[in-house]
């Protein structure tokens, strides 16, 4: 029950089955710091934070930095220790994981399609021995809780705002066609547009995004020029007057790609984005209208959720905690 690696899987399964049948819960250890434990603290205990499959430019995105700040602050408030590993290729087992120096894990993965098979991935095999909480999204069939934001609400806010501004033809810009998280947001936005009788289009590349690790970041406006040309090639009566972009950093690249084609945001085309990465929003001209996903609160809630998992390791029900985003209005969406 303490996740020692030398226990055979069938023995562990029998022990956990018996514990569930008896409704057994481990007694709280009596030790110094028990007052912190009674309040949900983790004095002297270690929490691992693992970033999987992201290159450096993705790791340093402002929205992820805000999530990590929320995690770090929450761990500090409960007197715990945070151990970080950035694994772009997911090809090694960090020492704190291999040596059982943590009691729970927070995980952020670059794409949410499938987790590698534990039998072929020593890293995944080690990870699955601990209580898990995923930030933003969880791979299909993977165990663990999730803390993120409500994509459905974000899509509704965007569609409602564009409709209120008089836009009737709108598009979703998807530079990584096939990435599950972006596909989900696109589908939610399309549904929200249908409900408001908005004409929906998708601006996306013909070929599917390659789900490889480390995930390549979009860092140049040239990556978006084909999508701008796709928009320009549409017949005037079908061409969208507003574009929903899934992230602020991509929106700024779109600004530059549009400028290369002498297209002015806020005049010739409206742009609305997601994440509310304040440093990027302040730098945008015109200022971006964007969706605030409450990144720091998501990070803090992830720690709270993991502590609950650590206190109740036999609880089988998966928890999904979604924050309700809000719209922050800038000047990038014109009133038609």
C-alpha cells in the first residue's frame, strides 16, 4: 500500500481488493508536524511535478508559468516540497521518482492522445505507482484526476461575444490539426456557433499535426501564412469576419502574418483568443480580446486535489475539476 516497487502486481491487487472490501483507511501517522497534517498540510513531504514532451519554448509560455506559480505557491502554503523534472522526450526516469522520494505527482503533458504503454516505458511504469493529478488534460485511458478549464464555457463566451458584435461568419484557427485538446475546443466552438446561427469555418492545414515528443512549438508567423492565404482565398460572401485563436501566443503570430498581407486586426479582420497571458496581451496592438482561463487557480487547485488523493489512496472515482473562464475585452474585435 506504500507503493514499494518490489511488490508483485498480483499481490498488490489482492491487498487493495481486500482493503476495499474491508473499507480500510490508513491511520494518520503520529509525528512532528501532525497539526499541519490535520489541516491538510504536508510538512516535509515531497510532491513531484513532471512536464512531459514539451520543448523549451512551450515550457516557458506565460500561461504555463502562471500554472506552475500557482502550484509552487500552494505547495509552499502547506509546508511541502516541490521537485520538478522537465522531460522533453519522456525518455528517462527522474531520480526522485526512481528512488520513491515523492508521495504524489502533478503531470503536464504536451498532447493528450495516448500515454505510452507502461510495459514499454519505464517512466510511465514508475509514474503509475503514485497518486496522480493532470494539469489541463489527461491522456486517453490514463488514470488520475484532472484540473483544467471548461472548454464548453470558453467556446460559448467567444461565440456570444462575436454575435453581440455583429459577426455572422466566424472561423476557428487550428495550426495543429488533429491535436486532441485543440480538436475538442474547435468542436465546442462549432457547436456554440451552430446554436447562435453563426456560419462556422475551420482554418487548418491539410495535413495532420504529428504527435511527436518533444512537441514542436509555433514560433514564427510564417507557420500561419498558409492559413492566412486560406482565409484570403475564400469567396467574399463566405469569408469569416472574425477568427477564434486557441492561444494568445498564436494570436500574436497571426497578427504578424496578417500584417505581412496588409491586413489590419480590428479593421479588416477581428481576432479573439484564449488564455489571457497578460504579458502578451499588453504587448498586442490592438489589445487582444481573450478568455481568462484562471491559470494560477488551476495550479493551486491541482495541489489541493493531489493532497486529497494522497489522503485517500484507495478512492477509485476519477475527479475532473474545471474552472469557469471569463472574457477579457480588448480592441481586437470590431463592432460590425
